[in-house]
């Protein structure tokens, strides 16, 4: 379990202002790259310090919900068909 | 409270909200904690790690993504992975960043598929990027109205924009990607969007690049720029374009007159 994540969760759930000094003092409890990344308030650096990728893909929508564009081809070679509930039925 | 019914597969798609630790509702948390199998689609690796603190066995949907692979197929595979566990008889929770039903194909498709196959399926709302946008920008969608479109869909279809209302375009960082295979598109793609918006807005019209904060130690990105500069702006997969109204709401004098006449008739013959 990551203490950095616990720290961030605690900050997120407490609306009392910590102030710059209080934040620096709280962050001083961490070591090395995690401390530096937290001080810089740099999410990508925090992720890297924890051994995580710096960014994630996050799109979960398509421009054509019910049917794929007619003239595009899937890059991974699979046949594109509209998703339907039946497609996932056992 | 427990049920005496035999164990049977079910699906709950829940929203994690946008900010780590701040937006998870009690019902969503309960589904996360009680499910046999948890899948997680987070917008941020730190948010995913936070979910994995609650559920160390949570399965990330992130490996399903690959640049160059159509997201349509990616989404089908995500749905299939969740449905496979439902069919096995497990209580499955799909935890999605933001709201699982807002600009989110996978949860809707998964719930429809589960119900089609006779399983119980539900959605628990979460705090979406749209909700954060209203709070961060001080924007009330009820004041003059607000239109929302997926950015590429907005380009590919002729839509009637009302420039007297707000316009919000989602996934603007991948605008113009018909193939759904890219994690970003080029300034030339964005210029097409500038050209399209230029049909209804002046080039100097101020627009806003918006990104909700996902950590309590960062601020949301609220970058104001003229429309003409949008093509060169730094945009990400999670960036949203907000276009403020350019016109006053046009008053419909004919409708005002009809209502006045109606009310006069009702007053004369109550």
C-alpha cells in the first residue's frame, strides 16, 4: 500500500486549508523522488516515483456510437462491426 | 443484509469521480468493496493505484489500450472481459473514472449486454468532468443553455450550433481521428475544427481548454485562448474545449405575442 496514495486521499477528504508551509512539512515525511514530485505538485513525476506510467489512455467514447465510420479500417486487422448487446451474449 | 437467492452473475458499473479520494459515493464504494471481481478504468495511474488500495485484486482495463489499435475493438474486448466474469456467476464491478454513463461507451454497452443475457446490471453515477467543469468555470448550463458533443462527431456530422448557448466539445485532443486508433491528433486536424467553429464564431472569440483536477494538490487547467490559436494549443486525450456564447439569446417576438394573446384569452374567459 502506498503511503503517497494514502496522503493524497487524506488531503482530498479534508477541506481545511493546509497552507504552503503545512504542505511542505507534510511532504517532508516522504523520501527522495516522491517527496520532490509532491513538492512540485507534478502528477506525472509522482506516478514515476511510484513506478507507474506517467499517463494513461482515458478515452472511453467513440464519435459514432451505433455504427463505425464507413471508410475507416481497423488498424489491428479485425473486422469492425457495430457493438450490440447480442454480440456479448453467451 | 443478505439474499437467500443462489449466487448469480451481476454487473454494476460505478463512477469513481474525477479526483482521487474525493468523489466516490457510498453506493459506488459498496459495489467496489462487495464485488467478486473488479475492473477499473481510471484516467490517471495514481487514481488506479488508489482503487487498488481498496481492492488489491482489481483488474486494470488500461492494458486493453494500444495506440494504433482501434478503440472500437478495445471497447468490445473490455465489455467481453467483464461479461465473461458475469456469466461465470460473479458479482462484477466496473469502476470507471468520472461518471460511468457520460461520454462512456463501455459501461453502457456492458450493462445492455448483461441485461440482454438476463443478468442484473446497474449503473451508479459519479462526479463527471462535466460536473467539475460547471464548478470550476462557474458555468450554469441552465442560464443560457449548453450543448455537448464529442469533438470528432461534431466534425463528421452537420450539427446546428446555437452560438447564444455554451458549447462543450469532448475528446478535443483526438479530434478528427475517425479510425479511433490515435492517442492524439495533429494541429492540422485541430485546424479543421477551428474552420468548422469559424462558421459560427469569430476567430478572436475566446475559448477555454479545460482539464479537471484529478489530485487534490493540483488545480484544474483553465486556459483561455482565442479560437484562432486552438490548432497550436497543447491538448491531451482528457482535454475539453469550452466555447462561451458569442451572441445574446435571440428573442422570439412571435412566441411572446402568442403567449400574450393566449393569456389575454384565458383572462377574458377564466
